C-alpha cells in the first residue's frame, strides 16, 4: 500500500478493534502485499486489511471457520469477537488469533507433509463453493494479454509465459486426475511454526484441483512424504505454478518488493524446468 493508504488502513483496523472492546493503541506492520497484515497491541490480535473493492475476506472467513471447527491445522479467527468481516472507510478487516513465532521457524518436510495431508482431509468436508484451479490460470493469461497492466514484460518472456499457461493448463485439466478442495498456495510463507504445531494461513486462495497442484507450491522434499502422488503431474504442476507466480510479478500493481528481480529469476527457472520436462 502507499504510505498514506497504509496509515489510513491501520487507523481503520485499530478503530474497529477498539469498537469491539479490544485495546488497540499500536499497530505493527507484519506484511504489506496484496493486503496489509497488522499486529494490534496491547490486545494482541492479528488484523488483515484490504481495500473493500479487492477482497475475498468473506470466503476466507467461511473456509477458516469450518476448518478450525474440524480440528484442521489452520490459524483461527480471534475468539473474542464475532467471526466475520468488518467494513469501514473503504476497507474490510478480519481479526485473527496472533501466534507467537517459535524456533526453529523452518518446518521439516515430513511435518509439512503431515500438516498438508490433514488440511486436505479437512478441506474435503468443507461445503463452501470454491473456484477451479484453472480460473487462476485464466486470470494469469488475461494479465499477460493486457499490455497496459504488464508494460515492463519483454515480448519473448510474455510469449513463453502465455504458452506455458495455455498448454499446461489444458494438459493438466485433461489428465482427469482426482480433484478435491486445495489450499491453493501452501508455500512455506503460508505455514506458521507455532506452539500448537504447524498452522496454515491465507486461505483466500483455496480452489479445487489435483493435490499435486498444492504440492507444487511446497518445498520439493515435502513430496517425498506425501504418498500417492503422480510424479509426472507434479512436475507439470510445478512448471504451471512457476508460470503463474512469475506472471504476477510483472503486474504494474504488484506489491511484492523487488518483484521484477524475482520475475527474472523465476523465468530462468521456468526455462530450465521446461527444457528438462
């Protein structure tokens, strides 16, 4: 967020928390990307803030509530307030339990896989409608087709990404592999090491697809502890995932720091993966 918008968003989160009886004299920025994540003190709650026009917070709240109720390994909403979205001043705010980091922060591959399998089991019982993973592919393709939104992307790289998204999106869907609800982006940044064990966050990306699509976002060693995977499908999903996240880095509105540098690195990785595919 721009500095002025960030300040306004933090003030909105503090105001909402205070109106709910949570003391929020201070807001510490934990993450500033597509949404703002704040630690509010002294009430010690986690606030996620997004512009009202760009949010899918209700979907995330619905999924998180159902998963937490089933004992799935997910971060919980703050139990001190009603589990819903709060809208004010052009922002939507959701309030979550804050988990103190533990060491080591890096979760071993076997524990990562165990947590992901538990999450997948819980997701199979969730009755919230979810998009298909191919919708994310379509969004990335639409971004590439809009040169006004991706002005810095070289033509050769645009062609590579567009072709990869088109071909792998179709071939993966055509395999007819078993599908189920997924986290959508279970990379290490979305799995917290807590005193309660590994907990997944950022459930707004949940979608339906083969489990290999989720494993493509996890460290490669995790797949060795997740039985029953189709190695060929996993390889294709990794290349597809790389093409998707690389495309986001060229969005002119991308908020990830140093995004173009990452985009260039990932393009090189994608070319290597496709050459050895």
